[in-house]
């Protein structure tokens, strides 16, 4: 296997397979938790786990950035050595335009749609706020649109500065879901 090379397309396919498995794993845990504890308490525990996951990602990214001698800017979150997501296969396409960063065809979101589990699946997306808050609490990466919630074929992200109240709520174990209010299922026009 020392000299074996694969194409980008083959690598992307392998990442898609792994991403689908991660999406299934999230869904399996989420279902088991909500069945055991009920919807409200179950979602609270799921969000606690997602926040813990965000802490791991954010802190590891921060550590790498600081070791590189760089500042904890939003742009450096994506620095090559600190990057925690694969370039290929996690989604179909990423486009930056005047609306922001659009990520088309998220592999996990497509899986949850296929299984009819977009509500439970979408809880995973709170990772985006959590990882950024732990990396640099002055910023959050929120959704303007999210595939599972808005029934679109893309997610649209917004990098926003955080308020003192948002930081306090997030780091003091208060309900922090409102930091990415577009992920909340209430009052969505779908």
C-alpha cells in the first residue's frame, strides 16, 4: 500500500461514507437519549454533548493556532494545520458570495433527510457555534439557513461577534441555543 494513490473523487467518496456513519451515530445516540429521557430532557443532554464536542474541537484548534504563533482570528480558525474538517466529501460544494458562505449538499443533512430525522439530526449543527465560542468567545459561527431546518439544499453561515450576554449564557451553563436561533425549529416557514 506504500505506493497506492487514489483520486480526489475516490477520497471524497470515502469521506462521504465516514460522514454518513457519523450522521448515523449521532442519530442513534440522539434517539436513544430522547427515548430514555423524553424529548425535552433528551435534547438538553444531546446539546450538552454537542457543546462538549465543540469544546474539544475549539480548544484543539486554539492550541494549534497558538503553537503556530498566530492570533485567534476567525480567519485563522481555518488555517491549514488547525483545520479539523476534510476538504473533500463532507459536502458537495462550498461557495462564498455576497450572502456569505454557502455549503451545498451536506452529507449528514442528506442522510437525516433520507431517514426522515431532520429534527434530531439538526441538533448536531449546534457544533458550529460551540466550536467557535471555545476557540475565540468573541465570535460565533451561526446559520442563516440550515438544510434540515429550512428544507433547503444548502447551509448558509454567518460569522458574528458575540455579546457579553451571549458569552455569559454560553459559558455559565444557561440555555445557549438562541446563539444560533435559525436552528430552532419554532416558527419556520417550510
